[in-house]
C-alpha cells in the first residue's frame, strides 16, 4: 500500500506478487461457506490491485517513451 501511494508502481507490483504467492502457500482450510466466500473476495481484491498496478506501469512506460 505504501508504494502504491508513493507512485513506486514497480516495487508495489513486486510486493503484491510476493504477497499473493505467500497467500497461496498458506492455503487455509475453511469449513463454512461464509469463510470460503470471504477468502474468494479477498483473493479477488488482491488480483484486482495487482492488475491495476500492472496496467498503470504499462501506461506510465508509454508516457515516458512518448516524451523522449
């Protein structure tokens, strides 16, 4: 979150990928439907943030190339 706010999208993307991999390794066993839904929603939000950063990086890279 810190790197996202301070416009360091490359580093934020790196940490987001690390966090997603770590979360996949831990694989919690959830018994209730509510816990499963909660886990799916949390994962969805993580992937949304990841791809949002990815597209911001691509856009910023194109803007830098246009200026040069």
